[in-house]
C-alpha cells in the first residue's frame, strides 16, 4: 500500500500555475526525495501534503483514505518547514516539546525530548533560547521538533537550505541515523543533488509544474529517462553535447557510435548526448572509445580526486581522475576517451531517452 498519494493535483495563485495535474505515490517506509529547482513548487507541494494549503483540483490520499479537506492537525504528520520557525520566548526544550503538548500527549515528555535532542547532539542546549543559538543549532532544534511526533509520515521541506556545506554534510549523517529508527515514511524536498544522493531511497524530479520522472535513486542515476533528470541529478553536473542520429548511428563532435534506439528511423534527427564526469576516461583508452584532444581550463584538487574542466572540439567538459594515478596531462594538453556504453542519448525536442549505447561501441 502507498502511504501518501496525490491524484491530478493542480494549484495556482491568481493567474500563475504552480502545479499542474500532478500524480504522485509515496511508498510506505521509504525515504522519498522531491528534487527540483528553488522555484519549482516544492514548498507548495509539501504544504499541500501537510494540509496547510488546499489544492484547486485533485485528491490527496493517506493510506487509501481521502484527506484532501482534512486540516493539518487531523493528518498528524511530522513537519519541518524551510524556515526555523522557532518560538523566541520558548526555551529549546519547550520548542521541541510543543507538538506533543499541543496534542496533549505529555506522558514521558521529558524523556522523549531528551532522547531526540541527544540524537541530534543538542541535549546541552535544552535550557537556552533561540536567540542564543547558531544557525546550525536552530536547524537541529527545528528538526527535533518536527520529528518528535508519533506519526507514520514526516515531511521535511528543504530543511538544510542556507546552511554551509560542512554543516549540511554533518546533518546528512544525523538525519539518516535518526530516521533509520523511525517506523515511518519520509517525504523530503530539496534543490541540492548532493542531499538527494546522500539520503534518497526514491527520487521524484519536479520540473515545469509536474513530476517528470520518478523511481529508485539507482534507477534514475544510472538510466534517466529525461535529459532534465540527468542534468540536475549529479555532482558535478553531467556534460551535454549535440549530435545526430540516423537509424542506430549516432554522430558526435568526438566521432560516431552505434546505439540501440527505442525508436529507429531512417531520417536524421538531432539528439542531446549526456556524459557524466566520472565516465570521462584519461587512461587505458580502448579502441572502441570516442576519442578527443583536451586542453585544460581549470583543475580543482579534491584530495583523493581531481576535478578537471577542459575544452575539446570547441566544447567544454568536466571529468574526474583519481589522484592515486599519475596525472595524464602534459603541458595542459591531453588525450581522453569516452566509452560509448556510458552515453545517455535523448531526443533534442522532447528530452526523452532514446536508447543506451552498445558496449561494442565506436565505429571507424
């Protein structure tokens, strides 16, 4: 059974349409991440699920029951808003305990607050007020308050936005650790692909007022069905080059290869070809690889790896190489290759995936 379902949800503000005919199904017991740009409507979607707003059309179901017109209090979902929204006149303890006090569930209150505060490493702050906390500490308090309820659904609306990278990275671990002990479903929104890769079981890509693709994290990362998914789900982002497809023959600025197309046609059509940075090869190039001569624009040392920005065939690329291997670059010029089996090929007009390349690879 699905925990939460949205059927044909539409939401507008005046003449501006935010969500249009959205259909979503969140599975029970999964960490589901809605990934989209900062203005894609993620917060509106989270507020609709929570019951803080009502859709113009469509239904929201909780375990098969229609809750579209039920207020947030009746739905009893845990909620962490994008803003901290802490009560300035309450101490940390009372901020965390507030949802339980409001629901008149005060039995064992102190023990529950202390347990979740310890899990998020803020148990030493329980007697302080919000104006005595750092931004990261405030965010942990907001997380604790949202997760303390007895609920089977927890909604987190971009809860780490605005925090610096190191603090976000630390909270990834805390969140996963804490939520692994929660018997419930998590619906989490973010515009950060790194958060998605670190946390998600399932991913829902929100773009152009609708969910354009959904599935397990591995499925969407390895074989995205939309060019937009490949573009936003990855760190650093994928490279894109233009090409032409005739039958199964795909011509690119780096050469040509054969792909197994879903829809074959004898007419030539334009395609977009996606290449993840980790699929750019600098050593042990096979004869079947698409080959190019690169010129370094920028090197970024990441410790175990180096991130390389370079130019080839009049195009710009990003690639990785391991610092455990000798750098393949001499005088900022080098040769590189791309295994045709790693390419992601999409129709230029629709953005839909056309096929996967054969491992047999490049043609002479």
